[in-house]
C-alpha cells in the first residue's frame, strides 16, 4: 500500500514541476498554499514562525519579571503603560509577577521548545531526509498546526482576562490551580490555560502519530532504519515519547477542569480557603503531580532529543567526519526514551512519597546519566582529529554540547534524593533545567535554523549577525545561570517575588541585579536573530549550490527551492549510511552522499 | 520622554549592527566566499579557546565571590544535614572532574582540529572498546553516588529516635501555625470541618478529644539543641513546603495528607549568630512550594535554645483549650467561681 502512495505522490510531484523553476504554478490559491497548506515544508515554517513569535513573548515576560528580581526597590513607569493595573505605579504586582513566571514557563516549554522545535524540524526534515514526498497524512499534519494555532489563540486570550492568566506556576499544582479563592490567576485564566493545553495536546498527538507513521512506512528504497540520519532517529523517539505521555497530561487537565467546574474531588481534600470549609474529601493533591510529571519528565526529553539529533548531524557534517558510534548514539537515545518514562517521581521526592519508592526512582533517574555520558563522549570523539568548519550552525552545536554537559551534571545532584531534599525548589533547580533543557535545546534549535535555513528559504542568514548572536548568547547564558547554582547552595527558594525581608536570602541583591542586566542583553541578541531571520527570508544572500554544506543526507539532493513533492523526478535511492565523511568521494571530495552507489572496492556500511 | 529616547537609541544600535553585518557580507562576497569562510573559521576557533580560558577563570572568580555566601561555610545546623553536606561535596568532586575534563576536551578539540589547508579528517566511525570504557566508568561513579545517596536517604527518611519531641506545623496562605502536644506528648485529633475562625479554633482541633486539652498553639517554633524533633506537617488550603535551609531539609505540606520529617538541631540560635557572624541571624522557615501571590512572604521562625530556656518558654505558654474556653482554665477558677457564686446569689435572691 505504501508503495502505491509513493507512486501516486511521485506522479503528483512530476506533474507539478513545470518549466518555471522555483515558481510552481499550482492550481492553488494563496489560502491553500500558505494558510491551510498540506506541504510539510510550509507547515514546518508555520510552526517555526509561530514558535519565534511565542519565544519573543515568553522571553519578554522573563525580562519583565527579572526587572522585579534585579531591581526590587525601583519603579518603572513604562511598565504601568504596558500592563495597566498589574504594574500600579510602575511596580509589578505579585499576582502578575507570578502570572508572568507561569506564562514564561508554559510558553517556552510547550509552545516554543515543543511545537516550535519538534513541530518545525520533524515536519521539515522527516520527509526530506528519509526520501518521502510528504508526511503520511498531510491533512492531519495541517490540522496539527491549526490546533496549535487555536491553542495559541486561547493562551494569548488568557493574558487579557481581567483576573489575569494562570499564575500557579507552569506545573499548575492543585489545589492552588483548582480554587479561584486561592489565587486570582486560578479563576477564568486557569480554565483557559487548561483548554488551551488540551488543544495543544491534540496538536501534538496528530503531529506525533504522523511522524511515527511516516518514519516507519515511507522511507525511500534502501533507507533502512539503521541508515537513517540521527536527526530522524531523534524525531522518531521524540514522537514516541509525546504520543505515550501527552494523553496522561490530558487526563490530568480534564480531571482538574472537573474539580474546578463540576464539584468533583479528584485532587481536593480537607480544605479551608478564605474562611470557607470546602465539602471536598478523599481526593489527593499528589495524584495530580503523578499525572503531570508522567508527561512532565518525558517532556524534558521531547525538548532535548531533537536538539541532540540535530547537533549530532551538524557536528558530523562540519567536522567532516562520521558521527562517532552511530549505533551507540541510537542505542543511547533509545535508552533515554525508555528511561524517560520511569523517572517522573524524582520531581516529587519531598512530597512525602514512600522512601522506598523514592529510592527506586533515584536508581532509575541516575541510570539516565549513562546514555547521556555516552552521547557526550561520542560527540567529543567526533571532534577528535576532525577538520572543523565553524559555520554558525556548528558554533551552536558545540555550544549545545557544552551546555548539555554543564546542565546534565547538575542533574546528578537533583536526581539523588538526599541532595534533592536540600536543593529542591531552589535556584539550583532553575540553573539546572534552564541550562540543560532551556538554553541547550535553544542552541540545538538555533543550530538547526542556521543549518537548514538555506533549504527552507533558498537564502542564507547573515553570518556576522549569526556569530554575534552565538557569542552573546553563550557568554550571557553562562553569566545568567552559572551563579544561580550558588544561590541554590544558599537555599534560596525559587518563585519568590522579593527576597529583601529574608535574613537568609537577602545577600544576593547585587548578583540578582547582574543577572537581570545580562538577561536584558541576551534578550536583545535574540531580537537581532529575529531581525536576521525575517530579513534574510526575503533579502538574504541567495543559495547557488545544491549542497552548500557538503552534506550527505537526501534533503540536499532536492532543488534549491523544492516544490510540493520535494523531488521533481524520481525519489533518490539510498545506498549507504548518512555519515560517509572523510572518505574519498568523486572529484576528490571528502564526502559521499547517501544516494551514491557503493563502489566495487568500498566496504559496505 | 526618557523611555522614548532609550528605545530610539537601542533601535539605532540595532540598525548600526545590522548595517555593519550587511557590509561585512558584501565584503566577504567580494573577497571570495572560500577565503572569507577560512578567515572567520580562524577567528571563531581562536574565540572558542579564549572562551574556555576566560570561562575557567570565570568559574574560579564566581566561586571566590559566592562560595562564602552559600550555606557551606557555616556548616549544617542539624546532625542529619551533615550527611547531605558530605554528599554534596562528594557529588561536586565527581561531577567537577567530569565537567573540567569534558569541557576542556570540547573546546580544545574544536580549536586544535579546526579546518586547515590540505588537511583531511580522520575516518574513525566506531570503537566498541571505547564505548565500553565510557559506559563502565560513569556506571561505576554513579553506583558510588547512588549507594551513598540512598544510605543517607534512608537514614533521613527513616523513623525518628525514640527521644524525639513532636511538633506539629500547619501551613496556610500565607503563614505557619505551630502546635505542641503538651504534657501528655500526644497531639489532639483534628478535623478540618471544625475550623471556626470566630471562636479562634483556626486549626480545627477536636477539643472533645482529651489529648487536645493540654496542646499549645503558637506562632513561633522553639526547639531544643541536641534533642531530635519530629515535625508533623499539615496544610489547610493549598500545598506548601516547610523549607529549613539551615537544617538542609524540606518537606511538602499537603492538604488532607499529613507528612513528617525529623532532625536534630545542632546549634542554638545564639550560637548561629556567632558562627555566621550575623547578629540578626534567625532560623527561617521558608515556603518552598508555590502557594499563591503571598508565597514569597510566607515566613516562619524557629528558635533553637538550651533545654532550660526551652522549658521556661514552654511553661510560659498556655494551652489553647484554656484560651478558647476560659471557663475550663484551672488557673482562672477563682475568678470563675466568683462569677458563678454571683449568679447563684442572684438566683437565690429571686
């Protein structure tokens, strides 16, 4: 059946490739081409642009609440112009501070680093790199984006309701998130958050099922699973994680909606709030945390795996060397995927969970460090005796490895329950997950954007801006998050609006000011990237060669601006793995693309 | 006006950077892209090694500045926390070694193996031996960390010693309430439905339970140096967390599910003032679980003192039962009886 589809699509692709190269006269309207497009490449750009817009919003939120943390004594009159009564007299109000913190987390974790990252690159690269005309179901793919769009609209709307958006932290633990009396953000804002997330989960499932189906069924001739680039393996495992874990969050969200609006008691028991004795009995607030983290932890890897895959690919291409230990890389990603489901309770060591259960989770959690270590050593060995080209993508890939090491090692502290007792919910945690999941994944994403931008838009990004972007971001990220470990060692709790009344935590005023100042600069550098991005789509230097990075994978065998269907003629057949670099190619090149048949004297891979 | 000015300046800076970047792109096209790439390759390779060196110095400077502000120099204020501190040092040592080795290799390789004229990368795709080495070494290191970690974990989460005193702490938006079991050593029963703010029964204590009649309800927590204490932790509205950073402990307070935690204070508050060199030192209870808009202000105070001082303090506290039902207070009996007598005499006169 799949070959029939392939054949059909091939005919389709040929039909649509007419004489005008790069300007396909489809019988399509603007709406069907750019809005409700079925082309995976257009859908991926939709995800990317939406992700960028959300990243600006989410980043801006962090700048605003960092102003409060860095300059708690100051007032900023322009904040009142921007936020109205939420910043009365130019001073951010605590309710809104918490709303900003919550929205910053929600937006960046879900809308940017899940939809924006895996939505963009899974969509863009899976068909191109496995040699398929499009996704298994272009329609579901299109719906996946539009459900994400709907989720975005609802979440954006929640920012403007009178009682404010959700403000109980991105983890929305009940009872705080269940009771409007507990926090103004737990009124209508929380309902909107839950509905938006439900839409988001639908989007993610539609996308994920599509990615899995496509990878399993639509690989071109010769593209066995073990010849797939590591990017595809990463997107595949990411999709598996998402499909198996997001439904659990959906169930949690729905039960929470019931508790909020229908008087059920799934998560509520023994509560007196605002002087009122609530009738709810027998629920468990901890149950929600299990449901949340059963997604929440795999979510970390949903964010991280695509960044790992893309960095592996980019490191290998620009080292002009095969990725070291391909099978070990696939194996370690598989191990991470399996273990990701078995470690969620390490977020709950201090909830009063059974110590024996805690011990099991310590063991499983620290096991994840082994595949992670294997990956790091393999990346390092890939660089060893290489011939490295520092393209902007390569810089970000190297930065990714550095950040992954720094942030990954602190995970060994937090995964060990006895240390977690002290470090839990302090700035140490903030430093840890921002470095390893936030900044590292962003670096993977930037690496991907810089590397595949020529394929997406047929133009290059400006290199000078790219290098400025890289250096400001990596130096800034370390300046922001490295000192936070020390605040964590001092026991400084996260999610505090003001520390000045605390004898134990008020000695970090100067440091907080420094961090806030650096975060402003880093945010500005990101805006530089955004300018570069949009400017280069229309005005960037044009790509003139089919394969600008001398890469092996199939996407570089398509025309510079591929139409719907990707290849104008036959889909190329694959004869070798994706990493034949440092080999003697034809014309003395140092690489042999995947579609080149294996020569007589060559040993097979 | 000032803001507008700042925005204008920032926009100008952006435009200038942007123009310079555009110009450098034209220059590189004129120069020949290959040559431009090689030049930028050299610059970035050099910057990577500079970043490594400056970064390592930065790590050292950061430690010089901030280590003294952490809790390490003053040591753990609880006996159990010492284990956590030693565990922290061990983990810092193990991860620190890996950190320095891998980061140095990463940037050193990047610098050393940058593209050079006529050079070709070495084809080296896999080595089972190497993979085995770097699977085994982390596995051994982690086994050690897990073993020590779990040993401490089971000690800390295990049963408290038999001489431990029991204190109950209850969190609500945004403060802490403390209850002592009184002379009988048993906390009276509670039922959240008995909560009654007007009468003052804000903890929902069941005063029909005899055990509750000698319980003390305070806002400050007093503990004895050297005597283990078991905290029984409750929450009335949302999830809170009893964060005791000086004792290296924390535990969630969950509505409907009481939790416990125990520890042995090592230093009195007065001693800590000397140890930290801070005359204003207090043991603070910080709420470490996001609980609403006043989360950052949910502060409690613990006073650790000698047994004698503690006994004096306990003796000065009056059981809540007697505060809420003054009629039952034996120390007030004289007053009460006079009232009753007066009532009696009135009725007699009638």
